[in-house]
């Protein structure tokens, strides 16, 4: 089992920045990739960015050049630095972890990001 706790969401003006954090606990050595997803009411959850255990990253086209995902393995934490925020980035952001071998997925409770235009 893996537990994920997000923090860092909030209200920011368009053009501003926020940094989200996701702390993992439990069977952390079983974690392969971690990532961030977001979801608006009534819409499907969509990928924002992912990072593997080897540091390979992947981003949604809509956030490339503005968001940066990083991982501190010593702290078992993944970050999402969000710059040049737009109103359309407003969503609930969820942290995700995928285990080696089983590909079991774990989710955090979500953190609200609101960008005012």
C-alpha cells in the first residue's frame, strides 16, 4: 500500500505561480512512476505530468514550458512547479503513484488550484 498526501494548492492570479507537493509513505520502494493529474467537475481526469523512477518526464501539451515535475527520492516527495498559470488551469489536482510489477495505482485526496483571470 502507498499513501499520498498533496499540499500547496490555493488561489492565484493569472500569470502567477504555485508549487504542489505530494508526499508518499508506505511501500515507497515499490513505486515506479509518480505524476499529477487534474479534474474539473463533470470531466474526465487528465494527465498533467509524470516522472519515472529514472527521472524521465512526460507532460501534457497544454502545460509544456510552464509546468515542471520533479522528484526528491530522499524525501519521497514529488513536486509540480506551475508557472504562468492560466484560468483554464483551474482544477482539482491529484497525485498518482504506480507500483512496479503490479501497476497498481494510488491516488491522493486532491488539492484545489484556482486561477483568477
